[in-house]
C-alpha cells in the first residue's frame, strides 16, 4: 500500500515556487526531506527550514550536484531556473524520479529527438520517471481538461482563458522593463510568444493526442492594448495610450479548425482600447464547445495584499502532491494522461 510509504525527497532550488515546495515537503506527512540543492553560494550551508521560513530541520543546503546525486532519495522536486539536461539525466540515471515545474516534458513526442532519447535512456538506467506539472500549464490544461472533456462525444473546441491582474504586483522592473507595460504599443516581442507557445502547445498537444484529435498546426499570436485612462498601479503609473494589457493566444488546429486554445490575458488595467477582450478578475475561464457545452469559471478569493504569499502554492502544491504517483509509475517520461490521479495527502 502506497499510503503507508514515506518518500525521500530532494528539493532542487528555492525561488518563490521552490521555497514553497520546500516548506510543504518538510511539513508533509508522507514525505521526508533528505537533501536541498541551491544555486546561490550565499544559501549554501544554511538549514532548509530557515530557507523555507520555518524552524530548522537539520538538512543543510548545498551547491554540489555530486553530493545530491550520491544522496539516497526517491524523488527530486526540480524547480530551478532553466532546465539543465545533463543534470536531469544524472539524477534520473542515479535512480531518482523527478517531478518538475519546468515545461519541457509535457509531450514527449514533440521534444527534441536527441534530448528525448537521452532522458529516456537515463530513465531506463535508473528505473526512474520524470513528470512536468504545475497550475498552468499542468492543472488547468491537462488535469482539469480531462474530466471536462469526458462529458462529451462530439468535440469542437476547448478554450482556456487565463486572467492575471498585475496591478497589485510591486515589481517595476518586471512589469515595465521585462514585460513591456507602460510603453507605446509596438511589435509584440516574438520571444515572449515563443516561450509561452513552447510550454502550452506541448501541454495541450498531450490532450489532443489523448482524445484522438491530434493538432496538425500550432498557431501563436501576441497582442497589446493601450490604456484609455491613466492608471496608478503598485509598480508605478500606466499612462493613457501606453500598454496596459497583453494577451497571447496559442491555438491547436486540425484541418484548419481550432481544436484546443489557450489564451493568456495579462493586464495592469481593464480600461483598455479593446473592451471585447472582456478582462476578468484573476483566474481561469474554460469553455467546451461540442455536444455537451460547458462554461467553467475559477477565481481566487484572496485579498490583493495576500497574493504574493498565495500564488507560489498554485504551482508548487500540485508538484508536491504528484510525488507518490510518479515514484510508483513505470520508468520514462510520464504525462498526466498516463499517470493515475494526483491526490493530495493531508
């Protein structure tokens, strides 16, 4: 019985999501933290509990990949910035399963063939598995899509709209310099479009394959909308006529018709030149078109001042909860389609 088993876990990195995952592992009744890898030399040697914002737990952080590869563990929660395939393969070949919030493993068939072959070989050597998940992509594009589509026998299109209100985020460099708010509308940064397409197209391709409607083309479009009124946000000022909202739409087409669609709606103000975007409060709207049409709305009943403490868990918690299912799965690159349900153990 897997209910009686304790899984030994290594946490890999301690950014916003990683730190939340670390705390959750330490407090989890079925998990035992046995290692912590950090990228920052300043964090090396510190107690994992301290880095998680709780009492010391006796596990010290390290920069050493060699030490972590040599550590006896069932699973690695891989949450570093960027995916190091050499590192991933070493961990898998050493017998450690990996659950990651990196979006590189949602759809094995669309991976770079050489990378896929290396990862699968490492899984065979270690008898291990790797699984990509999170809130989005992951939960909303896969785990939630599957039961919604199970009500249908004729499918037209599944559309997922994600809404993210950035107005309460006090991160001027991120919003103005990196994301491009508060400037005159121009050409959308294609690199941003490609980044979103990489993760979300692969996630939705997994579902398209599973329902027998493989997409033969994935379209990606980025759009901007300017503010109609000057808006004061936590990070500064969005002047009227400058970028206040952006959306990126990823569409899977089959025979020229949309089958699956994900649309990221990110905004600092709802007073924009494109009211037809129908911006909503942060959350998701999922619409199923077919013989059993559905319109599902999910919002987050959290005060704006609590968002910074709440949002890391959206991504971290599903990954932590997936550990038992991945550890018990056959070796290889695993997906939401072939894994059993991810069930939280409280």
